[in-house]
C-alpha cells in the first residue's frame, strides 16, 4: 500500500487539475494587511513571495510564474512531495532567492496576483507590492507565521476562484490526519515539541507553529510557556544550558547530521530523560522540510513517516529503533 500512495495522490491531483476553472465575480478579501478586490476570472499570472505558497497553488491546480526559495535548493523551489503536481501543471516558475522579498523582481514578473500568506512582509513592503498587483497577505487574526494552513488555502482559493478545490483538499488531508490520530490514542496527553539547534543555541517554537500544531492534533502538546517566550517571529532562542526546557515526552529535532552529533556530545543533553529513553526524533532533510513547510502536500507525505517515528519515540525504551521511513518520494521511478 505505501508504494501506491504516490500514484493515488497523483491521480487525485490530475482529477483536480482537470476540473474547469470556476467562473466568479470580483470578490473582496480581508487579510492581516487590509482588504483587496480580486477578479478571479482575470488571474492568470500568480507570483508567490512567501516561503511555502507554491505548494498551496499546486494543490489548487494553479501554476505560478514566480516563487520564492526558502531552503533546500530544489529545482523551481519545489520539494519532491510537490514535484508531481508541478509536473502535471507544466509549471516552470522563475525563482527568487534571498530572505527578503525582491520587489523589483516581482514587478518584472508582471503578476496580476501576489500571494504572501507566509511571507517576510511588513506594511511598507505590502504597500509597495500593492502598487504592482493585488496582494493576498496572511489570514486575518493570526500572528506572523502563525496562520493554520487550512486558512491560508481557503484565502488563496477565494482569490483564485478555487474555493471548492480548497475545501476538497482540506477535507482529504484532514481525513488522513484524523485517521492517523485515531490509530494512536496513546499519543494524547503527551508533551512534545519541535526544535532547531545552531551555534550552541536551541531554537524553540510557539505551540501554534506549523510543526507543533500538527503534533498538537495528535494530542502531543508544546509547553504553554513557549508561547510567552516566543518573539513576534514565533520562536525563541536559549543556550544549551537550558536543555531542561525540552526534556519532554517526545522531541522532534529539525537538524542535520553534524548538528545531531554536536547535540549528542553535550553532557547537558545526555543527562536528560528525553535522551536516555530515546525519545528524540532526528529528522532527515526531507522530514525537516516537510515539517517546516506544513502545506497540504508536505503533510500528506510526512504523515506516513511521522506516525511510526512518534510511536517508537514515546515508548520510553532507548533500544527501540526509530524508523527512517520510506525512502521513496512522490513521483520517484
């Protein structure tokens, strides 16, 4: 069955893409930066200036002409879980690199819609982009980087006349999550979180961070204190002397091999229960990408790996090997 999942996902996407574009009147949308009017029927050239919105557009059957590279260095800034959708659409977007939004580059793309639901955008940048084309900012009522992926998809769907497609994707992904949650009631009530490590510093995330929100759906709860500790960007940094903050029932490390070795060599780490009992999950590059992106396409891929990893980590037995998960990526031969 695992080998059939990529084929089934591609079949679903192809059916979604073949549906006719909905005819719609101009719509008014509210987002965190204000209100815009968009005519979905006239949207032909979409530029994504956020870090993961290409996945959302692909999931809706839309081919952007420009996208923003976050990390990973994949062609077209498209990770392998989204590659079948990109290929099915024939999308070959131009790619902007660098952390900040390059307004001049966006202007050169001649967009008639700019998607920025998960973007490094302030009010000044929003104003500049709005001179080029209508801008879809993050959903209203959520902090920067903190909107649920479902609300991002709904907002993008409304702006592009793809509301029905958005709800179909949300229902399908939600059903997969619900099935996984129902299969593991032992996760409910556990403590856990995702974390990063760099230059001797631990980076933690608020409970509403994408990866932590997914863990929360399993009933694995990030300490509430992390909300108070997080900056406006949604994360916080502490020295390795404060590993005690992360001594939880399960800890998902979003780090590479050298960082893992650095962490495991620290006495402050080795003395923790989470280390002694093998409760740490060391994500590889693809899993780190999928848990960071938290898009409907990346979640769909990550669930198959994440669930057995969690099950092995939370049993409290250091001898239990945490599975690496399937090596195949969607669309692989």
